[in-house]
C-alpha cells in the first residue's frame, strides 16, 4: 500500500499510461473518455503487478466498448441480497447498517464481491491508495499537455524539459 | 456499540481487535474532513460510509480527468512530443 505514495511508482504509472494512450490514438481515430478511463484502470492494475484482487479483477474483465465494466455483474447483486435475508433482525426491516455499508463497499472495489470483511478492508486500503496515485498521475499528464497547448510547438518541447 | 452488531452476525468471525485495527487503517486513508464529532466516536458504519463516498469521489475525479485528457489528446499532436513528454514525466 505504501508503494503507491512513492515518486517512482508515480513515474512508472504516468509514463506507462501516456504511452498506452499514444498507442491507442494511433490505432483508433479518437479515444472516448470511457475508453481512456478503462485504459487508465488497466495500466493501474498492471502496475500493481497482480498482488491484489482488485487489480487481477480489472485485468480479467473483458473490454467493454462504452459501457461501465461493473454493469454486467448486476445480476449477482440480487442473489447476494436473498442469501442474506435470514440474518436480518426482526426489529429492522433492512440489514444491519454495517452489513449494508460493507455490501456497498464490495460493489465499489473490483473483484471483491464475495470477499470476507477482513480481506475486503485490506483490498480497499490498497485500492484507495492506488486510485489516489491515479488521480495525481493523470492530473500531471493533463497539466503537461494543457501547458503544451498554450505555447507554440517549438517552445513546448523546450519548456517541458525545463520542468 | 458496534461490537454487538458484529456478534449478532455470525458471518464475520474476526476479533474486535482486528476490526478496530482495519478501521483505523481506513480512517487514516480518508481525507481529513472537519466534522463536529469526528473523533473516536466514528462508528464502523460511519467509516465505511465515508470510505464508499471517498472511492466514488475518486472515481468521479478520474472520470473528469479522462474527459479532459481525451479532449486534449484529440486536439494536440501528442505523437511528435511523446518522447519529450515521457522524459519530463520521468524526471
């Protein structure tokens, strides 16, 4: 989890991501935001080197064109609810609050729907740290490109190198 | 407190100590939000809810960034500057 905070990891991710984006631009004429997000997630998962469940789940998921990856798992959610019903307290109509929150969390972290609470919290910690790095790296790339656009092409290369 | 809930649900066979430890790990990850009662009074449910919200916030941020990046890439010619950009990202 600590590694997501290192500069090295940040550099590896941002350069890999940028290369992946340039590659996809060469193959298709335009990249939609969804595809870009998907690419960013996949490169993030690769950078994780398969040590976590969420990263393996991202890489195992099929590439969907323009739809949210999580949507095809919707059917499973209802099964989950049904099996939990016997545990409900008589006084409360719904699940205990903590159980509900855990369920929500399971839906947010890739590949963790059937995970035990213990492992889920571990995966969540790593996932959050990785997401934060993803935000930092993508912001850095965006700033570079935006800065480059504001200046003349010949100036751009020189000034970026001075960063 | 939250300990009773854990005992009721036989599904979770973690000790309270483990739960407390993991929750404190999560709490450290969450950004500091000034609450009126943000101290140790945060129940497990509150921490989990904040965690879910935070992950959703991060997802949205990445969505926005993806939007902007896809627009920027479409307008500029990244290929010619690719090597220079990667070099600068790595320093």
